[in-house]
C-alpha cells in the first residue's frame, strides 16, 4: 500500500511568477459598400405640371443588400413651396430598419463647363456622420433642390432632358475575432501515388474503364474549374484563382471559383483539395456570397463551413442584407431545412445579445435630420 505524508509546516510561497491571464482580441471594421445609379429624365416639359407631390421615379437598384430608388418631383413635394422648386430624394425601397448610409445627389451640367450641382456628405461624414433610414419608404433629399425658373434656363436641362446621378454608401460593420473553425488539412501525399483521384483511377484502370475508348468524357464542370482541378492533381496546391478566371482584384470571382472547385473535389474524391477550398471559403464569407456558400456546405457536408456561414448570417445587420440577395432565394429553395437551423441560430444570438444600439430618429427631409444637421450643396 502507498503512504500519504502530511506536512504540518507553513506553506512557502512559490518562487515562480504567476502565469499571465489569457488575452483575446477582436477588431471592428466599419466601412461603406458604395454604388451609383444614373437616372435620365426625358421629356421634362411633359412631366412639368403633373401636380405638387407627384413624382417620376427611377428604376430600383441595389446597394449594400438594400434596394433604392430616386424620386423627382417636377412641381415640388410640398404645398408651402407653391411649386416654385423641384424636389429630389433618394428612398429606401426594400424592407429594412435603421439602415445607415451616406448619400450624394448630383444634377449633371450637360454643357462643356461641367459645373455639376452636387449635394453630398461623403466628404463631410466626420461632421455629421451617416444618416439612418428607419423603414421602407424613408427618404433623404431636398424639397427645395433647385428653383424651377432657374433650372429651365440652365445648362442642366438640355433637349428637354435632365440627368441625375445618385451615389449611396451603405455602412457595414464587421467584427473579426479568433477563428471559430479549425480545418485540419492533411499533408501532401503527391509522391505516394500517380492517380490522385479515386474516381479517375476507377475510370482509367478499374471496373468503370471503357475499353472502347482511350479518353474520359468529363461533363457538368466548367473549363476553368477543371483546369484548377488538374493543377491540384499535378502540383498538390491551389492555383491563383483570380489569374485563372482572368479577373484581377476580384474576391467575388475567386470565391466563386473556390465554391465550384470544392464541389468538383467532392465529386472526384480529392479530400485534401476539398478541405483547402473549405478553409478558403471560411476566410472569405461576405454578404454577397454567404447564402450560396451555406447551400454548398449543406450539400457537400462541410460542417465547419456551414457553422461559419450560419453565425455570419445570424448577426442582425448581416441578416437583413443577406435576405435581399438572390443567393438567399436559392438557399431557401434548395436547402429549406437550413432555414430552420438559421432561425435557431438567430434566436440563440438574440438570447445572448447584450448590446443595444440606436442611431438617430426621424425621417430625413430637406437635407437635415432631427438634430438639424445639414449638408451644403457643392458646385464644381
């Protein structure tokens, strides 16, 4: 039997210093997703006289996951202005709450002078900050955008046509912390066998071999994706995605290539390539690709990629934008069971949320918010 010794003396302090507490870090990055739309109004003289509060509207356009439209009032928006001014507004045309954005409305000078009439706060955001649109139909703009008599004798009107350019910058905030995934990619094994793919091996040397032909017909795969697949088979590494698709500085193109390559790797039994693509897609999850990436993860059993996508979409700011994308419609139709999992994830985040933010109140009209902040016009 063993013995237990009891020490009755006083405990001596340890000579080694205590270990420092673990330190974690995260980074919050706030930026704008910008987009522009040009609205040409032909037949201004025919639109004139339609009545105060009546408007002509542009086609809708999407910026930052939200739909927008330009509204031009040839006889003004308000009765108190007695149709002396034309009014111009940009409006949120899709569902959304507390959408923060920067705006710029430009009436183009159609002469050689190029002295455009610009109302912008992109360059003055430090003074006033972004504006907040509270709901669908909220507007930003000017009831007294231009005096009508001056407009009709100016270089802004040419051949009975006006050209309006609108720029929108939707504010997005993303917080980056430690990776929530750890994908173990196996080491290279290119030296161990010649036929890297078990599917190709079966087609070339196994029971699937067609004795009547000396070639394999590959279907349902795009040429750039197959080139990337062959690159991995011969070099055991991912190719330069952007160079392969011929698009420079396009994360969107390289992400799409990684999506197709992951599906091809799963189809041809290239597990290491599949894991490399999964890790790459985890690093590049964004509003415009997360829904299609989630559908891909569900279809090809990429559990860590699926978890990353669900957590990203469940953030309230991201959720509103993702729902507006075509990828979300595809996800809903192709993988309806994932929507249920997403709802559980959203509910979980809601239960544990401890941050509540509010950004201003009231719809913005006439270039100012409820605090009286204004944007001065700029001519150049």
